[in-house]
């Protein structure tokens, strides 16, 4: 048991990569987990793994781009465990490539999942966290949000800049309202996950495969999770508002 004993943590995008690693580690540190993503089998497996290790976890199949489903996720978390202490807004996709109108459905999906999904989740938990005068909202943006625009991934970069901007606006808003809610924007560098497979453009995908081939130049999801859990475990008065997490020498 660790510093998260008794805390209820909701993780979106918990079916793989960073979200899965955060969920597992939070459970190891004593938290009760609410797992969300679209792939039920993977959520169910993760919940079983956490329970087999002595932890507590429930899951709900959720498409974060659907407001109703996100509202239901929040209700489900509260009815399962009575409260939500931490929301990890992690679900995301990364289709990349030069701007091409033929790919406008990918722009739509990116905006719906990576931006609106984050907003819906924040909107859903805010009334509950405000009523309790405590809570922690962690938005996973990207190193792309902390760099200037990318010619190879304009829409992804735009979406992640939006997430960072939402995080900072939310931080200021909750400070004005004195709600006690902490906000953290996390910008991961290159992390060894399945995210690269959401790239459909063959050239960009080949470039990403290259980028994601050197173990020295990327972090494992568990290493990224460690940084996120560290932010969660800070004493309540301390808020890590922004964190950019890259492997050393990259
Ligand atoms: P993965 O592809 O491993 O995980 C993405 C997760 O998002 C999956 O669990 C997926 O689950 C979920 N997801 C995608 N679309 C939806 C949706 N509509 N509704 C609910 N869940 C959804 O990639 P990562 O772990 O790398 O990505 C996690 C976050 O980290 C993303 O926001 C990404 O942009 C960010 N990031 C990652 C970096 C990296 O190098 N890996 C670098 C910078 C940022 P399912 O398909 O089951 O719904």
C-alpha cells in the first residue's frame, strides 16, 4: 500500500500504453481504479490483473468523444466507489501527416477524442470535485504542446496545444473559484506504446517506426506512469501544474 490508499482514480485510455501503466501503478499504491476505454476485453483483463494482485478496480466501456458516455462514466465511478479523487485524462490518438483533405475524417476524430474528450471528462467531474473541495485533474497532452507547430502533425500538435491551454485555463479558473482542485498538464516525450499504430500515412508511419526503434531514446509506459503517480502523490497543497517528461539525452 502506498500514498494513494483510499483514493479513487479514473483513467481514460486505460486499455493500453500509458493509461494501463498508470492504472496498474496507482492500484499498487493503494488506489481504487475506474478504467475506461473502448476495448472491453483489455479493460476486463486489466481489472482482473489488479484484483488478482489484491487491488480494487472496475471498468466501463467508454468512448470519450461521446458526451453521454463520459457522463455515465463519472456516475459509474461515483456509484462504484463513492467519490473521484483523480481524473487522468489520457485517451488519445495520433494520426499524423501533411494536411490532406482526404484525411479530414482523421482531423475530426482527433478533435473529438483528443480535445472534446478531455473537455467532456473535465466537465463531468468538476461539479463533484467542487462539492468536495478537492480533486486532481491530470491532462495528458504531449511534448508537442510544448514545442512550436509540427509540419508533420499539424492537427495533432494543435490538439495537444489545446489540451495544454485547457489545463492552464482550468488551473486559473479553479484558483479564482478556490475549489481546491489541482490541475496537472503532462507532456510525455517518446513513450514505447501502440500510439504509433494510429498513424495511417505510410511515410509518417515509417518515420515513427524509426523514431520508436531506439530504446535509449524512449521511455517505457511504466517510467512515464512513475512521473504521473509522483504528481498524484504530492501533498494536497502542492500542484505540479506542468510536467514535460522525456528520456535523458533526447
Ligand atoms: P496507446 O495507443 O497505447 O493508448 C491510447 C489509449 O487511448 C488506448 O487505451 C485507447 O483505448 C484510448 N482511446 C483512443 N480513443 C479513445 C476513445 N475514443 N475513447 C476512449 N478511449 C480511447 O497510446 P499512449 O499510451 O501512448 O497514449 C496515451 C496518451 O499519451 C495520448 O493522449 C497520447 O497522445 C499521449 N502521448 C503519447 C506519447 C507517446 O510517445 N506514446 C507522446 C506524447 C503524448 P481504446 O482503443 O480501447 O479505446
